[in-house]
């Protein structure tokens, strides 16, 4: 019998729209992406 392999859902990264990918808004860390400039998106 074959092994069952489960596919894990890995988040894909997308540019943060709130800070436009810069990671900062008015010299403060963006709260949406936490300063990374990217945010996670889960796709099925």
C-alpha cells in the first residue's frame, strides 16, 4: 500500500497594500505587515 501524502497549505506572500510594500507608514512600522512590506495570503 502506498503512503498518504498530505499537502500543507503554505501562505503565499503578497505586497502589503496598506504601506505599498515599504513596511512603514509615516516613519512608523506598518501594523498590517509588521514592517516586512509583505503579507501572507492563504490559497486553497
